[in-house]
C-alpha cells in the first residue's frame, strides 16, 4: 500500500470558539482521504537522510508535522492482455497527489490558514497501514 500525505498547519484549538475534538481523529473527509494525527508515525531519525540535501530548516518543518490529509492507495497491476501475466505496478502517485491537493484547496476555502508546500509519499508499512 502507498500513501500521499499533505500536512495541515493546525486544527482549531483552545483559543477558538469551537475547538476541534482531537478524539474524532482520524476523520474521513472524502472517500479514502482522512485527516489524521501523524506525528507519532515518524521515527525520530526519519528525515535525517534528507538534512544534507534539503537543509535543516526544511527537515525541521517535516519533523514538526502533526496533522495531515492522508490518502492511501494500492498500486494498480499492469497485466499483459495476451498472457494475463503481471508485468508490474502503476503507482498512481500523480492521481493521489491531485486528489489530496484538491481536498486541501477546498479546506482552505472553508478555513483559510497558512500552508506549507510539504507533500510526502511513501510505502505504508506497520503503523501506516
């Protein structure tokens, strides 16, 4: 299983008239896209590999992600139509990215907030399943 993760800057808190009940997470937004608390999904050294190329500030942003829109999907098999042999998988990453960006745009229309351009992709294992 694969995933696309799009960070959400924050969920309404104590200073808001109606704070968001974090007990409702994960929260389905549309089919296969949820708002989730994700900070516990990352290992402490998850982004160390990227510090050299991305820089410490950007890595600090990645490490600080607490909530995100998450879309999980299965890669589509590529099958030879003549033999039925499975040749590989189509990742569907572009479709997933587009879906998550559209949902994020709709959420910003409803409640404008700061947005950072941090989109993540990966293979779901363990907790991410």
